[in-house]
């Protein structure tokens, strides 16, 4: 597990969030500023820690 930075409370880590089509947040999370490149990913993963990043990359 990753270390908690100094000054951050010891709040338990939440699991990463997966946003899929049909979720009201999906359009905002799957669009960037450059509208020439429109993506339609299967899901968007919101991660909070380096360990969650590693897990997301392993399952991608």
C-alpha cells in the first residue's frame, strides 16, 4: 500500500471508481478539449493512489 503524504488525514482509502456508458458522468469524463479526437472508451477509471494506477493498468 502507498504511504499517506504528510498532512493528509488517515481517512481509509476508497476503491477506484469505474465509470461506464450510461453513467451520467461518462460524457464529461470521456471527452477532452480537442474535439477532433472523440473517444468512446469502454470505461473510465478514476484512481487515487499509485497502487490503484498499477492495478488499473494490469487489468486494462
